[in-house]
């Protein structure tokens, strides 16, 4: 891993972010304790102190990576708030006298407005823009609230505004560097393909296969019309790139060449042997591997033996192991 820049997150900082908002809240909140509505609000408390603010004194965060909020989910949350109130405070920072900006918890703020609430419990923290952007992104990634393009845009913003590298981002959000790279490539796709991805008409696997293909938009339409799988899309994409490949006459043919150790050397496996192996694997298993890898942001391998088998998840740090356990519902 490359050396961290002065402003880059350290491993310790990344681990703290990975633990979620609870690691950022110095004082826990319980709705059975002093009722927030009984407090005088607004009043400035020390950082980490729970206080109550009027909803009108709070504004959405400018670093919120989410562009879309599911209205059905918001309505359900609003109904829960009507019955039980806001159980968990939102995280805010003061931006001017008596005015606050959301760092994390915009869904609860929106739902509280829909539920007709006047006030909401908050925790005030004094964070700079860089820290706020990190927290907002990590919280949404952990809760799986972002679509792939929103997640990619969040990573791109941290890279462009705060000079993060892909390796540093991987440490911060506990994803593999290849996961970061694959997401960033989605931003280079034509607008019509990105829209298909947003609408759920194609998956991230489809979109990734179309990256860099000259006739990508035309292929995307065919994918939707015919309901093609990711594997079929990858095959089509290879044919789409074939023209430029064939212009390179220096590339060897598949026939064995005594002077080409890529095909004759016994010490190195031939690329064709790998392709041959892959064609004899169950395409459904390969597609499942890819889906799990994309969802976890880590390399997943499945060894299928018919009625039994094993799933292997590769991780490169204890932080990534923590994230795997969290996603699986376990703990250390």
C-alpha cells in the first residue's frame, strides 16, 4: 500500500469509521431517558452531547452522496416515528448561529418531517468538510443505501477534492481496491447506460462488461430487450472489441509456436488453458461469484461439488474481516 498523504486517513481512523456512527458518538441516547421534547431547544451543547433541535433549524448535508430516497421506505419510517418517535439521534454540525447541517441521518430527518414532528434529537460534532464527506460516504456504504453510481461519485469526489488514492479509499471504506476501481469505471459509461443501471434494467456486472466497448449503448439495448446474462454480455463485449484487436498483426495465433513460450513453456500455464477451465465451470456459479464479489467488494470464490461445496471470501486486512463479519451479522 502506498504511503499515506498528510491529509489521508490513517489505519486507525479508517477502523473508527468502519465501526459506524456509534464510534463517533461520545454519549449514547436512550428514548427512555430524559425525553428530548422536555428539553429547551435549540441550545448549544458540548460536542457529543444529545440535544433537541427544531427540524426547521436543520438543513440537508451538502456532502450527502445519495441522490435518490425511496419514498416507500420513507413512508414506513415516518409511520414508525409517529408511533415511537426518533429512537436514534441524527449527527449534525453547526454551520452558523443556531443553524445546523446534517452529517448522517438525513432519512430520519426527512421521515420526521413527513410524520409531522417539530423537533428531533441530535448529536452535535465539530467536523471539517473532509471528515463530514468521509462519514457520510461510509455510513451509506455500510447501510447499503447507495446505488453503484452514487457510491462511485462519492469515491470520485474524495479523490478529486482531497487527493485520496484508490488504496486509501479501500482502507477507509473496507473494500478491495479492485471494487473501487470497478465502480469508478462506471462513471465513464454513456449517460443512457448509467440510466439503465439506475433503473435496475442492467446490473453492475453488465455495466462493467460494457466499459470501453465502442458500441456500448447499442449492446445495452440488446441486453435489456433479450434479458441477456452477464456472461453473455461479456462475450458480446469481447466481439465488440475484436476489430481493434485483429488490427494488431503482431499478436500470435492460437497455434503453438516454438519461439513463443506463452504457449509452449511448461513452466507457465497457457492463457487458453484458463479459458478452457472457465468454459467447463457452471456459468450460474461463475455469475454468483461475481454477484457476491460485487456486493461485498471483496474476492469471492465458490468451489461447487454438486450437492456440497464451499465459499471462500478473500480479505487483505483485519478491517476487511471486520466488515465481512458485520455484513454476515457476526461479531468478534
